[in-house]
C-alpha cells in the first residue's frame, strides 16, 4: 500500500498498519459529518494523532475524502487550527433508486449523502423486471454522463423485503406479485448494464430512517422512530444505536397495519381501519372531498391542497382527521418502543408543519410515556430521503472496509 507521501515511508506505513482497522470507522465519521477535523477524528477513534493522520491520508489517497492542511482559523484564535476533513466531491458515487406507484427516481449519490445527479421516470408496470430495467437504464445514462466511478447500487421499494432472499412480500401499491424476487432481478439488471459493485435492496421507509439518522433530523438519536407516508400507504422504521432494527427476517415495524379506526376503510391486507389507508395522501384527499387526478402523484396533490387551501374549513377538518388517526398510531408505538425521537416524512411532515400542537397533544394524551414529558416529534429534513437511504445501503460495504472494497492505491 502506498500513495500516502514520500516522507518517512516505513514509519508512515507502520502507523497505517496500526490504524488499518480504523479506516472504516474513520470514513463513516467523515461521511456523517461527525469528524470535521483531524483533531475530532483522533478523539473519536481513540488513536494517536499520527495514526489518525495516516488513516486520513489513506482515505484521501483512495479518493474518498479531502484533507485541508491549511484551514483558516477563526478570528482571534491562537494556535494552529486542525486539518479539516470533508468528503471528496469528485470521488466515487453509487447508483440509488426509489420505486413508487407513479414511477421511479434514479440518482447518483456521493459520500455525505450528496445527490450528484437525478432523473425521474414514469415507467409503471405489474412486471418488476420491466420497471427495474428502466430504473437501471436511467441510472446507467446518468453514470455515462458523469464519468464517475460507481462502487455499488441500492434500491428502495415500498414493500417489506424478506431476508435473506430479498423478496418483496407485500408490494401492494405497485401491483407486483407478492414474493417478487426484487433483489435478484435488480442484481441481474445492474450486472447486465456493466455497473460495478454489489446491488442491494431494502424497504423505502427503513432506508429513509437510515438516511435521516446519518444525515438529517435523526442525528444523535439512540432510539429513532420514523413514520412516513409517500405516494400511497404508511410505513415505519426503528433505528437503534445507529442500526436499523429489521427483526429476525427483515419484516419488523410494519406500522401501516396498525388498526387506528376499527370501523374505517377496508385495507389491502384484508383488515379494516389500518393506518395505511387512514393516514395516507389518498385518505386525506378523500376526506377533503377531492377526486384525485392522474396528472401528478397523489402525494403532490395532497401537498398542494394542504399548502394552498388549509384555511378552507373542509380541508382543515380533513387534515385534523388524518392527524388524529396518525396520533393514535404514534401513541401506540411510543408505548411499545419508548423512542427518544420521532421523525415524520412525506405528507405527515406537511401535516406536522400545518398544526404541530394538535399532533403532539394527541400523542401525549394517548401514550403512557407521552404524559411523562413527551417525545420530540420532528419533520424529516432530507429531500428524497429514501433515495439517500438506498445510497447508504450501497455505500455500506465501502464504509465497512474501504481498502478491501476499493483496492490498494497504486
């Protein structure tokens, strides 16, 4: 291994060998913004300054981060400021994609959760292979135009993904067959397109929660609950100490099928009054007496109505109905999971903005732990967080072992 410098090569190599196991943790610290300087990196890793310097230099040689050895100190400060660390904006990317009932979105995403390029697609089909081929074609076109190195691919799907098979058990809103081998098909499409790296697949809300925990509203939370409604349905995810809690086979936190209205709407799962059909965009539009149109997504129609006509008593009453149903579901989850933070995405984020006190009051009134001080309920802050989460899935092998994944520097 070389590419670190021409100084005391043997000494530098020795320091790097001692810090080899710190390469992945160091990259993750820079990737998530928790180590903006070499001094912070040294403290977080618990290594010597020399070892931290060697580790940072190797990550820079791999084209993953940048080390600014001459940062400007704040006015009036004394002493030499620590080297600043940041992800390399010209470094490798991963292909990320999100499937939804109205089509898909493909993107190239760099370290730090930064979306480099993105392209929407309108391909809708009951055949997963048709949609995934279109997704990968769109991603390959973005790659060709970028000239960047691709190190993997990640896909977010609005369905529970069974592990280890990677099958979509309940893609209800996509009209795909239950048990579709989504991961296998995605891998085949990625390989056929000549895209390097592993191809991985996960549930869209799980991946949104992971992205928010690393780069958004969920940072620093130890027990993070994420609930979101996208184009259709409601999903949930739990991040515990930085790791997604996916259960024994990837099927944990199917919160959309909590009953919040026993006499409510029939659900696709065969039950009635589930959160999935009582608190999604279609439920809101229906409660407001609006007939959805085909021109834009249900999510966008619901957002536009909420933003433009919230003063209308009918629209406001519909929003309050959805908030009350959502609050009941969140209260039950608080009682079971005892999270230290709740974040809301999709239309739920918009509803929180419209009337934050109503939702918090419902949760506090209906949950045992809510009465003891309340759980912070915050809006998600990342645009396209499921897309960024799909990228996190693809970046994970690199974060685990940068040198082993990307190879030694020549």
